C-alpha cells in the first residue's frame, strides 16, 4: 500500500474519528459548555461518567496522536512540491499533534484523580475545605495551561499553519485539484486566527469573534481533510 493511499485513508478517518468522539463527549458530558460551570460541578459530572467517560477522553486524545503520522504521510503524498515546504509541513504537523495531545491527555489521567480527591474532601472540615480549594486551583491551572495555552492556542496555531503549508504543497504538487489547495490555505489562516481567542486583551473572557468562528472553521477543516483524502484516492 502506497504512502498516498495511507495518507488518503487517514485524511478521511481522522476527522471522522475526531468528530465522533467530540459528539459523544458533547452528549454525555456537555463538552465544551461544561467547562463554564464551577469546578466542583464539573468534577462531579466527570465522576458520574465513570470509566466509560475516562475511556472516551482517552480515545479523543488518541485522535490527536494520529495527526503526527498523517503529517508525515501527507508530505510523502505531495512529494512533487517544494522540499522546504514539505519539511516545514511535516515538522509543524507533528508539533500540532503533540500540543493537541498534551492539551487533551489531562482528562483521562489527571482529572480522574482530582475528581476523587475533591469527593473525598467533601466532609465539611477545615482540612476538607482547604483540599477542595487546592483541587480547584490545580484543575483551573491545568485548564488554562494545558487546555487553553497548549491545546487550544498552540493547537489551533500549528494546525492552521500545517493546513496552509499543505494547501501550498497541494498547489505545487498538482496531486489534487487546485481549489482544494486554495481552500486549505484559507481554512488554515482562519484556524491560526482562532488561536488568538485568549491572547492579550482577550485573556480573561476570550475574543467573541474567534469563539464564534472556531466551531465553524473546525467543521470546514474536517470537510477539507475528507475532500483532500477522497481526491488523493481518485
């Protein structure tokens, strides 16, 4: 099986797997809206989800890992493009996979411990209250650091940049119709723009324009991946 065929299969399978996992989390855990609720409520809902929810989060994190081999294989499938563009695309694509994985992996490994810790501390004693406050600080700190800064900010930035580079490489290689490359460049630029949602003056509440654009752009990005995969198979 050639690198082009494997890349095409991954281009089709990855967005499907990502969106299936995301939809499952939305229906069972009210994600991502649940993150706007108080920490204690989020952890209680997580604890009620049991091992099924933990496994679902693990599967969601694994979809991010798949972006790494996809980045390598996509560059191989577009071998007719400028080698510098392909090298940059591969490097940035692997980085996108790493930061998205780091942003998500806290859920199946760190959050179960925090949910148990806050439950065990719910005894009304001063020590219990102090422990609950400590859990809240840890939970929100990891949300801001791994979730917002690493997973979302760097994730959107690197994924968007990778999409732009793949779009450019597609135009150069001629392996898919030119319009697919153009669409990749536009969608990638919009993803990079969405990475600024919590930067600078928007740090506290977020940039409303980016918040509105992000789900729309991610759906468009998913469709672009699938379309590119199908085009490589034809």
